[in-house]
């Protein structure tokens, strides 16, 4: 295959590619992944064998991280989500949402693996995949590589930095409620948030995902026990299922999708997790780490949403733990366990910001890079805590950013990358990939509009 490259100046790898001069233009000869073999049938370049990591993660450790990333505090809003779709409608809509979110993550990783072979690279971030896809794709799209990369990078950083700030508020609020119950006097939320600074800095100093895996495992245990106690409350004196509607008007469903997408979406951690794997080829596939993790997550989301809606109906609150009786010890244990789980999850969410920030500055600090890295970690965590102290009601604002960024980054950008990556190879029989991506595009735009609308309403209600 001959690809006339007329876009940006040659990158370092391109200087080693075979080339011919033709009418003043440079012609590069690329071999696509599907024919990337030598004459004797041996693989010319295997990015997975060439990848060298000091502390690679196993499939099990990657699955643990993925579960923690997807089983965030958003799962506690599932009963409210079901109140927009009904019992049967909620189940169907959750499966549909999980399928689309998982598919978009799958597409991103699949395109990454294809581009690894085309460019002879062993790992790339989300933004790098987009940049390389455009720069090695159709001529009309090459100038969009760098702008798209910057948009993804800054969008992910803002979203996950805001998420870290919100997590500090969630942790402090849960501890505050329990402490106030026993001591009977109100506590200043800002003081509670500030007290988290040192524990969060210590967590941020965990050097890599390999060592962060046990922390994610502990977080999963805390969340599992907390949800187990919550399930106990839900099934105790539960009303008859027949008292709740199976389906609600379809016009209410977009609000359901807005809640579930932003609870389930974890596109920001997908490539960092894949980049650190010992066997990255196992991340995708029918029984790959991605499908295993998302299948389990989907079942838990459905179970909590179904039982919570049956139990409380339209009285279900934004977090199902708020419906639990605060004066009872098991309910207090739920709040503490959820707070500890969120604390442990902070490290994984923070890793996205760290990865983006370190890539941006590492070339400027070649002397004592480890010291600079840990200083950066400390500064970023301190900034997140200070933001939470300054604006404890930051949740709705980050919800708006999340609604905007996750719809674009998690659903729309991956299908654009897929179109550009396989532009020259074609889109399958009947261009089925194009039609499939049209459906995902409509779904993503719907989530963007209604998710933003819901967040703006929350902001107006907060300051009205």
C-alpha cells in the first residue's frame, strides 16, 4: 500500500520509513496490519512482544482497576434512573447503555492496536491514538490530528481533576454525617475536606498502577460490603413488584441515559490500563478483560436500580444511601464504607490527571525526574483539595463538565477515530460500520443534550 503523506512534518519514526521521490512529493510505503508479515510468514512487528514495562499489571489486576473505575458513586443513583424508565425499561436501557459504552471503549483499544502496528509503536494514550489516526489517515483529516489531541488531553484532565475534587467532598460529607450524629454538633464541611489533604497526598504517591492494584481491591471490598448492606435494606419489607410500572414514557428515557452514562463511563482510564498491561492483547476480545469487567458492572447496576426503585419508587433520592435511616448502625456503616471506597478510588481517578500532566512536562525536567514527578503529584492533589474547600457545592458544575466531556470523549470521539483509522480499508459489507456509528452518534448527542440540561437545572436549583 502506498500512502502519499502531505501533512505535518515527518515524525522521528517516519525518517526510517522507505520512501521515494515523485514530482517533489514524498511517498511512504506502509504495510497495513493485516498484511504485516514477511515473506516467510513470520510477524514483522509485534507491539505486544516489544512492549517493555518495569512494573506490568496482570489481567486480574487490570480487571480490578476497571471494576473500581466503573463502580463509582454514580451507581448509587441507579434507583433514580429507573424512575425515568420503569422496571423493565430500566433493565433494557441499562443493557443498551452498557453495550454502547463498552463498544466505544473496545473501538478505541482496537484502533490503538491497529495503529501500534502501522507506526511500530508499543503504547499510546487516548490523545495520541487520535493524533496518529488523523495524521496517518485520509488527506483531508491530517491537519486535525494535533487539535484533536489537545482537545482530548485537556478535556480528560479537566473532567478527572474535577472528579477528584468532587471525591474529596463526597468523602468528607459521609464522615461528617456520621460524626455529627454521635456528637450532636454541626461540623464545618470545609474543615473536614481540608483534613483529607495529607491522606490524599500519601495515596497519590503510590508510584504506579501495579502498586495501586491492592488499593483498588480494597476499594472494591469496601464498596461490595457497603452495597451488600444497602441490598439488605432494599429487600427488607420490599413492596410488591407489581406496584411499580414496567415502562414509563420514552420521552423520559433520555434523563435515564444521562445518569447511567456518566455513572458507568470510564473512557479516561481505558488506555492507561491497557498501556500498563503485561498482555495487552487480552484487554479486548469476547472474553477479554473489558467485556468481563463491564458485564459484571452491568449486572450490579441493574440489580441496585431494580431493587431500589421497587423499594422507594419515586421517593428514591439522588444517592440511595440518603434513603437509609441514619440513626441505625448498619446505615452508618454504609456511609463509612462508601467514603473509604471513594478514598481508595481517588488514586485511580488521579492517575489520569497524573499521566496527562507528566507527559506535558517531563521533557522539560530531565534532571531529577522522580523528584519533579512527586512534586507535581503533591501540587495537583493540593489544588484539587483547595478547589473543594473553596466550592464544596462543586458537584453540579462538574456534572455539567462531565455531561459535556464524557458524551464527546466517551462516545463520539472513539467512533470518529474508527472512521479515520479504517478510511482506506473500507467499512465492511454494506458499510455497516458507518451505519453502526450513526446510531452511536445519535445516542451520544442525546446524552450530551439531556445530561447538560439536567446539570444546568441542578445548578439553577442550587443558586435560585
